[in-house]
């Protein structure tokens, strides 16, 4: 592959074009293995950023794509509908918490967040509360890279100061502390109440990632926050937007993370794993009340409609992926992964380079004391035959649900040994 061209002309996620990080040429993928151009195989620990839950090159998903391809790859969604979209939206309405039933299909997670935010604004406007145009959210969150989504990401890691005069300003409250089993304290409950009390009069919605804050820091917090937020939203006329783009489709051990708390948000965003990692697709799903209120408003319609809305190829694969998920013992598989991660990773908590170990469902996180040298540790991981992509001070895995125990143990081993490698880099630096 022409890696020189790649380096000189192609932007990769969050990289420099003058000092790019190395890229590894992948020519094929199957199951939980990525195949490099040089023939080397890597065990995949990332599911390509939460997406490839069934592994790569899955015969059922391949067949769904091929079958749909022979009918039509795409057709516009304005004034036209088709079976793959109907079948998908039926499933989404059915598997998401009861009450979420009106589905807007779109291209990517960030766009589903943009749509959710516009729905909240239009909803408040329809209630003659156009002044309620701010969003409430936690610090350390991540909701996507488009401007609206970015404006509710963590202000520091999202470098909001760079975009200050360009981007809308919203209202942040300190994130919940780590700990799935650490219930919300009275002080935290009071802080949330004060936050709503002070800001809700100008707020359209509270947007948050339930239980797991992903790209903002791979944090895991208690489900006991959710009913508190739900009550405050109801009390103060603020919509509740659950961003399940990372957590949806089983990753945390429940089909959706809000299920850990049995609450129903007013709006939910799903994406990432929706097509099993095959194509880009996402959805905003809301309640009947939200949809009806919005449609009785001034515009009368939801002001959004992407060109590739409801892409039939993506919808067909999503239908196959959801059916495959529900047909497999996904929950047992995810809980098996969780057990192994607990056994293999928890003992590393004592390592001097490690600040915290966090595990939930199919997610295993090592938070280190210091940021890692991504280029060096990446090279080390590839040499050891695994694909793990750290960021900042976080080395984490979320493998496909189908991963075998031996492969998972190997991933954990390499994470562990990676700490020794990082330690040796430090010593090298000190000697120099
Ligand atoms: C990845 C992610 C997004 C953005 O999705 P894209 O498909 O990358 O636009 C939004 N919210 C959360 C929680 C995510 O993990």
C-alpha cells in the first residue's frame, strides 16, 4: 500500500498531517482477527470503536448486504419508503425501552445527536418556550464531532476555547464519580438539584451517556443517577436525551445502558453497533409525546433530512445484525467477557503505573497515571499480535462479543505486559 501517500494526504481521526502517527495497512478481517498487508494477524480488542459486535466478515451480515445490493443500494427517502427501513424501525421501537417509538434514521452518531438536540429545541419552541435553548450535561462527556454535538462534549478535552465564538455555549455539571456500585450520594443529589434549579429555566434538555462515558474518559458510573435525572427532567420541563451510541446493543450487559436503571428517556440516540460494524448508520428515537408536540409547533415538521437518510443497504444489514444479536446468547457472552476481564485485569490495579481499572460488560479499561506514547505502545501491541488503540492515559478493550476465552486472555496479557514495556520506556528516558 502507498503509505507515503497516506501519510502526506490523508487525514486520520484526530491526527496531524505534518507529524502523523503511523498507520497499519489492513487487507482483510474475519471473526476477531485483522489481517495486515504483511500477512500478520492481530486479535481485535476494539470492535472498530464499539461497532463490530459479531466480529468481522460475518456470513449472515455479508448475505444481508449482498441480498439487498441486488435489489437496490440506495433510493431517496423523501416521498419514498422501503422494507429495510420499516423492518429496522419496527425492531428499534420494539427493543428500546417502552414508549420510545418514533424513529429518525441518519448517517452517523454525531448527526443523531444533532437531530436529538434540534428535536429538543423544536419541542420547547412548540410549547412557547423558545427561550429554553441551552443544554445541560455532564463534564467528561462525548457526543460526537459535529458542532452541535461538540458543544456538549467535555469543554477541556473538546478544546472548547478554540471554538469559543463559533460554537454555542452550554451548561456543565461535574461528572458522576467512577463506580458502577457507588450509588449517588446526598451531596451529589443536591448538586444536581441545584444545577437544575439554577439552569433549567433556560434548558431544552439534559443530554448524557448513561452509565458509561466513552471517548471523554472511559468512565463508568452508577445507574442510581438515572432515576434522579429522570425526576429532575420531569420536574423542570427538560427533556432527557440518552446518548446510547456507544453503549447500545448489549455492550454493558444490558441491551441498552438505561435498562440498568429501568428508566425511559424522552429521546435516545443509537449508532455504532447498529449495523454490526458494516456501514455507517444511526437513529434518533423519541416518544409519541415529543413527536406530537414538535409536529404541532410552528414548523410542523422535524427540520432535518439527510441525503442518505434510511440507506437501504445499511438498514438491511442493521436488521440482520439486530436479529443475529437477539438470536445469539449475547448477554451470556458479554457477562462471560466481563468475568474474564475481572479475573485478568483487576489484579493489575496494584501496579504502580495504574491509577484505576474499570470493567463493565464487554468493556475493560486501564487508566494509567500518565498519558501513553501512542505510537510506541501501538507498535508494541502490533508486535505482540493484538489490536488495541489507547488514547490519553487509557488502555482499553471492548472486543467483539464472539471472542474466545483464549483470545481474550491474550488481549489482557498483552495489556499487562504493556505496562512493563511502558515502564522500560520511562527508564530509558531517565538514563538519556
Ligand atoms: C462515537 C460516539 C458519538 C459519535 O458518533 P459518530 O458515528 O462518530 O458520529 C456520539 N456519542 C457517543 C456516546 C459516541 O460514543
